[in-house]
């Protein structure tokens, strides 16, 4: 069976979210650090793709990505995996409840996902006797929330490319 160029493009764009997630995990760049602020790209990737394309983006990959991220950052085993799965669970709930796909709906529903994930992250590190910088955690969450619309537009463009 011969694959056409359209099928190859569809297959590549279908596995793009998984490749991006694993690249971010292995590379250790899940948090993009600028001079003043940081953006948690891992949370944005998991939330968007678990919300918009759950068929090509499974929970096993999310868990594996979180475990890899824990190993790369030297955190207690399962902290990031639990946070990422919680974000995916909120995205699954929003997917069931949402009527229309809009940036505002996704952006507003991203707030509780960030709050729950950061709460679990805080509790896990607190009981593991890790040092926690509260201001840094708050700034990272705030700028992750602000950066979400840019990534939403980029990922929506990729989904539109795959549909065409």
C-alpha cells in the first residue's frame, strides 16, 4: 500500500504532540526560563492536547513524560507525573462539559488546572522536605497562564494543518 504525501503529512502531524512532549521531557526544558519569569511549557502542552486531541495523546505518554521529567530534574519519583495527570484529568472534564471550542473557554478552564497541579506539586515537595520557592512558583504559574493563548494559537494552527 503506497502512502501519499497527504497521509505522510497527517501521520507526522498526528504524532507531533507526543514527540513534542517527549522532547520537552528528555531535554529538561519543560520550564522556559527568561531573566524575570519562567513558563511551564509542559503544563500547556498536556492541557491543550489532552483537551483538543485525546485520541492521539494518551495518558500513558503523559505519565511517562512526567516520570522522565522527575528523573531529569531530580525530584521525588512521580511528582510531575501526578501533576501532569491531574492537568489531563481537568482537561478531560472540560472536554466533556464544553459546548464550543474557544480560546476564552480554554484559558479560563486552564486556571483551575494550574491551581490543582501546583497545589499537588507543593504538597508533594513539602512532605518530601524539598525547598520550595513560593514566589517563583507563583510567578511561573502566572506567566504560564499569560503565555497560554500564544501556544493555543500555534497548536490550533497545527490542528488546522492536519485537517487540510
